[in-house]
C-alpha cells in the first residue's frame, strides 16, 4: 500500500511502552473511527502514525513526526502502534 493511500492516525510519541510500541490514545481512537475502524478491527492493518508536534525546522515551519506501522494488542499495555518504519519529520499538514 502506498503511503498516500495509508490512513493517517494520531500517535503520541511520549506514550512509548515497548521498544517499538506506542500506546494508542483518544486521538488515535478518534482517527480510527473516522476510517470506520475500532481498535479491535485495526489490529494488523498498516497506518501512517503521526504526532503533530511543536518541532520546527530551521525556517520555523512546524514539522510532524511520523512513522509507518500497524496496530497490535499487547497483553500488558493494551493497543499499541508498532513502529516498522524509521521516524521522519514532515511539514505539518493541516487536518
């Protein structure tokens, strides 16, 4: 699936629970709902996870931090976004 067709889901990168897993939060659930998905139905599906941040590049442009990954249910922490691609910065997209 190309990145342009991959649904974009909010991910709080401060909610890191495992080496490559981030706890899905209310914003994540809201974005999944907009795609017609629940946490349960999203398991195993590929998404573009983004954390709209206050990071700015040298020109002062706001940058989102993103990665590709999938949703997994973790026995200890619940539903996680599992990072499979590298983190990268992208010029913020107006939602």
